[in-house]
C-alpha cells in the first residue's frame, strides 16, 4: 500500500532550509576555531561575521518565527507545552550565548593572548553543541507535530512573519555587512565544484582504462583458445591419418588413447591459462577503476 506524501507548508521548508544554513555556519565555526593563531589571524574576522549573522538573523527572525509556530502548536496540541517551553528557553539561552561570544571576541582581538583565545573557543564550542542539539530536536519532534496539527490560518500568520524580513546572507540580496562572508562561501563552493569536475574526469579516465583492461584480457583469452584449438585440430588430423595407415586393432586403440591423453593435457593447460588471464584482467580492471593506471 502506497502512503501519500505529506505536502510540507512553505514555512517549514524555509525554517528547515535555514537550519541547514546554520549547520553550515556551525561547521565553519568549528573548523576555524581550531586555528593555532586565532587572535591575530583572519580566522577571527570570519568567526565574528558568522556569530553576528547568527545573532541578527537567527536570534532576531528565525527563532521568533519558531516561537510563533510553537504558540500555535500548543493551542492545537496542549500535550506539547513542556517541549515548547524547553525550546523557548533554548532560544533565550542561545541569544545570551551569542552576546557572550561577541564580548569574548572583542577581548581576544584586543589582548591577543592564548588565554583570551581559549575562552573564546570554549564559549563558541558550547554554543555549537547547544544549537546542534536544539536544531535536531526541532526537526525530529516539533516540526512534524506542527505539520500534523496546525491549520491553514496558522501557517498564513507564520508565513507573514517570515516574509517580513529577508535573510541578509542566504536571501535574494546579500547585505553589505555580510558580503565578505558570502564571498568566502562562494569561493569555497567554486573550489569544490572544480574538485568534483576534476575527480569526475579522473573517474572517467579510470573507467576507460578499466574497459581497456577487460578488452585486452578478452583478446588474450581468445588468442589462447585459438592456439589450443589449432593444436587439438592438428593432433586429431595426425591421429586420424595414423589410424587409417596402421593395421590392427591394438595399434588403432593405442593411437586413439594417446590422442585422448593429449586432449586431457591440452584442456588442463588451457584451463590454467584461462584462469590466469581472468585473474590478471580483473585485477587490472579493478586497479584502473579505483586507483588509476599503475
């Protein structure tokens, strides 16, 4: 029985997209926090831009929109009240954490000491862990409940809240304050695209090499079989002629027995060579496909 797919409301699609953007930013934060010289390098400026975006848009637009959705959800399903209260507290805590990170960032830039950088790392890592857990709970628990319970009139209000503010980084127009961050991600996407294209061509080359290896193996196999077939044919003709020329049953049977032994030896030899060719061919094909030409 086929279960019909549920059509997601536009607001849920938008909020889920924003979660993916936030996860990308968290991954980037985590990557740049590992820099040894955090306080005196460009890493600090990128981290600042990311946290400012999370403060201005995530705390200012994304989370309030979710709060509106959760308010409507509790009205429709009061059993979700405790979960919603937990997420509202999370929103407040996350906003406080971004304020703290921005303060520590200022300290790290002014003092340029390992202690200031370590304090910034610790606070930001705590924030990353907290926000990831928060997003996971919303996606797995609250969003599906909202899709099941909310009515069209609820979604109209939520959509209007989202449409009132454009995303300053991932929206249709990039704000000047986030232009550097946008260029950073554009450059990374361009590099990734070039890598994928290059790997694609390498994979195509390897597939061609693999096909060549199989073709060469098949050609070798055919040549070997022809050679042994010719040997059997010559020996059969010799035995037939010898059988006609000889007189007596014993001589004829001895000649044919000798031929039978020759056939057995030839078949065993051909089988061994065929197995060797197959092994070499498969080895070369696999090596070419996955590792490149030797």
